[in-house]
């Protein structure tokens, strides 16, 4: 879900398959392994009827992320490519031409896996065009909203952060909340039982996305800083007497750690909402629940590490271990059908982590 900077670090190289010797399913699985180890882990848990559409949706979003993350491309050019990609997804522009133009414009720091994904845009689009109309619509809505929102935020990007927490919320919506909405549309198309709870699910879907994205933003503060980006809200830190323009790994201020604690609390509140979202899914849909629970388990474990080490200066210092990932998987598989145990488990893991109730709707 959180489409940018996944909690489990992605690999940095990929070998492209120039022909069609692999199936579409194999192609998407291979690309996911290289651009997001988190989603490569969780997407295979989904039912067959959902797996390919969700995987394709993630790859489409990753192409938008690649535009946003480019370190040298001017904001105006990023907007042009975002608009062109929306047109490609909607069938109004040629995928091969887009891929060639964007591939040539990407800076040298773009990871090879992401560059290869861009060059494979025609195949990603061809796979999407083979889905049912409702699935295609869910993916197209997501890309259009994400691309417009990301372009707008790139145009006013400030290394001193965003003005307010509300601005951070809006950024998280464009980066990840829309992915939660996309997933919910796909889930509702897949199951009439889930569709009956659509009105309850959709607001929580945004909170689900924000839980993962805020966790990633907090984990990646210093890596983002190195490339001139900051998505932290100035008003939260100013309330503790700290100006984000003075942010430095070498000279940390007590007010920075206090502001960080406030944001950990908000992210934890979104995790709780995301758990509510997950438990609205039928207990017998264990694949859907595990897809959500594994991501949420990794998020709360990451928030716990950040909270214990608020003076961290590198995402590596708060990265969860592979052992923790394996434990998350094992425990969620054991408790996946039991709502009461899941609530208890998340309360235990989150004990001592600040938590702020987050309103939805």
C-alpha cells in the first residue's frame, strides 16, 4: 500500500526480459520483487481473482512514484509526465512513446528496477486492459488522482516541510490514501459480501493508506532530507518550539523529538483505524485479511522502533528485522479469523507507543 519507500527495502537491480517468455503473472511478480519487497510479500496472499489486478495497480502507482522521486527533474516536467501517464492509462496516449520519453528524462540516481519498469510501461498497460471494466476503472481513478496530487505537491515542495498537519494528510492521501480506495473498489467488485460494507470501508481505506505512508515518512526523514524533500508539518514542530528549517541530524532539538512523538501518535491512530478496516473484511477471506495485517504489523513494529529511538539519523536504525517480519506473518496467520485476538495483539505491540484518535469521514 504505502506506494513510496516501502517498509522492507527494495532490491536495486533487475534483469529485463526482452521477450514474452514469461507469463503476465510471472512478469508482475518479478517486477514487484524488485520495486517493492513489501508488496511482493503481501500481494500473493490475495485470492486469484484479485492478485493480478492489485499487482498491476501497484506497478502503475510505482511509475507515478518514479516520476515524483526523480532527483533532477524540474517540477514542471514532472507535471507533464504525470499528465501524460494519466492519458496513457486512460487510453488517450501511446504507452511506448511515453516510456521512451520518460526513460530518457530520468536522472542517473533512478534505481535500475524503476527505470526498467518505466520501459515496460506498454506491457503493464496491456495487462491492465485485459481486466474487467470495474477493475480497470478502479485503477484508472487511482492513477488520475495520484498523478494530479503528486504533481501539485512537487510544484510547492519545500525542504522545510509542509505548512500544516492537514497538508501532510493531503499529501498522504494522494500518495497512499487513494491506493486504499482503489483496493476497496477492487475488493467490493470481487465480493458482494464486502460490497455491502462499502460505505463503512471507504473512509477507513484512506486511513489505512495514511497509516502506512506516515510510517514510511517518519522512517525516511533523513533519506528524504538528503534529496531535498521533507513531508513533515511545520505547525506540529513549531508548537514545540522547533523550526523545521533548522532540521539537522547533527544538532537535534528536544522540540523535534516532541513533534516526532506527536506524529507517531497520529500514525498509530491511523493504524488502529486500519485494523478496523481489516476487521470489516469477512473472517473467511483470510487472504485479504493477511494482505492487510502483514502490512499493518510491519507498520506498528516500525513505529515502535522509531518511538524508542527518536534521535535516529538513518532509516536503517529503525528498520525492522527479517525475524520480526517472519513473526508478524506467523502470528497473523494464527489470529487472522479472530477479531478479539487481533485487537489484543495490536494493543500489546503498540503498548507505550503514543496514540491519537483520528477521525474519519
